């Protein structure tokens, strides 16, 4: 759930904090892709590759989960 809330917070930051004129939410594609990324990270990816995932997440290529 942290990954989902982080993604929503990033969208709020893109809107400069304006949450009153438009609802901030994730669409189905974003939800499914984020859930798949979290699953891959925690179930399929060996622990020794965690620094690689973190580095790719910092530059925006992978979600920060």
C-alpha cells in the first residue's frame, strides 16, 4: 500500500497540492502495473539485486516500492 500512496502523493505534487478541483486517483492500468512491480520486487527478485532496483527507482525507471 505504501507504493500506491507514494504514487498518489507524487500526482498531488505534480498538481502543486491542488486536491480540491480534481480528484487524485490511480487508473486501473497504474494499479495493475504497480501491483505487479511490487510482487516482482518482493517475490521474484533476489535480495542481492535490491540496490539495483533502488538505483533504477531513483532515476524514475522503476517504481519506488
